[in-house]
C-alpha cells in the first residue's frame, strides 16, 4: 500500500524502536523515503545493519537511516541509547515512535528483574520517553509540536492492570493477560503524558496508535519461545484475518505525521478495528481511568529510577 499523502519530512529527526522486522522496519522505510532522518533502534547490530541497508535502498531524496543499539529490557541500555540519540541529534528529536514489543512468551524477566512484557513494552519505553523529553521539547514549537507515539494493541482489552503485582509474583502467570496489561499500561501512560504536557504547556503531543491485526513478526517471534497448543491456536486468526504490514503501519504513520491532537488514539477503522484505513480508535473504560494513569506514572518512575518528565 502506498502512503502518498505523507508530508515532506525533510529536516525532521524521527526515532523508531524495534526496527529489524515487521511494523518498525516498514515504518522506518516509509518515513525515510519521505525525507526524514531515521534513527532505528535495534538489539542486534548485525540484524540492524541489514535493516538499515534495506531502508536506505528505498530512499530517493534527502532521507537517511542509521542504527542505535537499544535493549528495552535493560534500563542501562535505555539510558545509554537515550544519551547516544541526544548527542547524535544535537538534542533535537521531532518524533519518537515507541513501537518495539514482545508478546505471549513464558514467565521471564528483564535484566532489571521486571516481568518481561511489562518491562519491555511499558517500563523501558516510558524511561526512554522521559530521557528523550528534553530533545523532544527543544525540537517542538507551538506551530509544529514534536510527538511521542505510543503503540498499543487491541489486546489492551484482555485484562486489567494490578499495580500491586506488576511482576506477577502473587498471581498465576498468564501470558495473554500479562501482554494485555502491558498494552493497557501503554494507553494509560500516553494519556497521562498528554495531560502533563498540556499542563506544562510543552510543545509536544502524546498520541497513541494500534495496528489492528497485522502480519508482523511479533506473534511469530513470541511463539518461537512458547510452543504450546494454546499459543499455536493464536496463529489461526492472525494468519487469516490480518492485514499486510504496509497497511498496518497506517495508524502509526498518521500519529507520527498526520493532523492529530494530543491525546488521540488511532487504529484501523474496519469492523472490530481489525483492519482498514487509519482513524479514531476506541479505548476500554479502564484505559480511560485518570486515577489509574496517575498511579502508574508514579510507580513507573519509582521502578525505573528515571525522573518523570514532565514532572
């Protein structure tokens, strides 16, 4: 699917996480082709080099692409990557797309001891966002605000968020509920970030998006680590109902470059938001809970040891 309605992104610096395959790779290619300078975060230098070469092959203009090493499951790596990005860009980032995620794996932990899905999908991206906020604030202005795009999922409806047991130490671990909790956390974080940016008067927009059911590598990578009959059943709807990646990146592209307002949530507009053109998406009632969002914000700052920004 062509994305011919993108604005000229020449001179814009965009950071996209999780770019060696799937949504992140496709998104990087389209944005770089539109003229942006792409900083593509990767966990593996070899796979990152191959991804960058693929993106560069599609550039016919002023766009560029380079890699940044980042493991969202390691807060030391998050801090190092944020410092690297700020140095390379002269402390000016126009758009941050928090795209990287893991899903449905066994009960594993990040390097810092967090449950893997909440750690990789929420805590790491939240820390990265806060650490890059000075660069986002510096690049934005009232006429053309910078943007933070948080990628959630239809899975945010699959479970609640127990702030007293984020690491699943007291409950029986459920991969699907843990994934849903991490994606619910994404929406709560995006909403609270939007509220605080408005209060501070900062020239930065917080926007969320989800890809519906898209044939990305996320589920396949997860199933490679968790081969059970229940997990294999999940392949069936994904295989037969999902849309191609070129279409699935539509909501993220709209969030990153289109006419949006802070606090918007975008997704496919077809039946059940599974596929279709990008447009407004629906949040669960829990995802709209301002008290839960504020509590999560504070717990996230404490857990990561990163100062929340805006405070």
